[in-house]
């Protein structure tokens, strides 16, 4: 996977903590892996390593403007011989906390 990190992960970490609390409340164990806030940009699969390295070298200083996320979508994915297929299973509108 090719991904970009998040400069200020605090809001994403806070959202994850709320999700974990809700999931635990439903009796579901949260994912035990270390949480790293990021945006997945691409799955490189069988791409030639030199092409991936060249792309990463050309874009290593990538920066995006800040943007608001208004909905969290829960996806399912199924891998096939023609690539992965993704389907939105549920959408959850996000709203700002009253300060």
C-alpha cells in the first residue's frame, strides 16, 4: 500500500477512541494492531518495484490542503483475480462536538 500520514493525528485518534468504546460496548474486540492515522492512496500489488520507488521519490514531499471529513464509511472488500471490489456497508455522518 502507498499511503500518506496525517500531520495532526489528534482528531483522528479521538474519533478512533470513540469508535473503540462503542465497539467494545457491543461486545466486539477492537483490532489489536497499532493504529497509524493515514490515508491510503493506492495498492501497488504486483507493480514493478522500480516504478513504485520512482513514484515515491517524485512525490515524497506531497502535501494536501486541510479538508473536512463529513462522513465515515464502513467498507467491505473482496479480493478477486481482477483486483479488489469494495462496497460501502454503512455510512456514518460525523458532526462537530459542541464546544
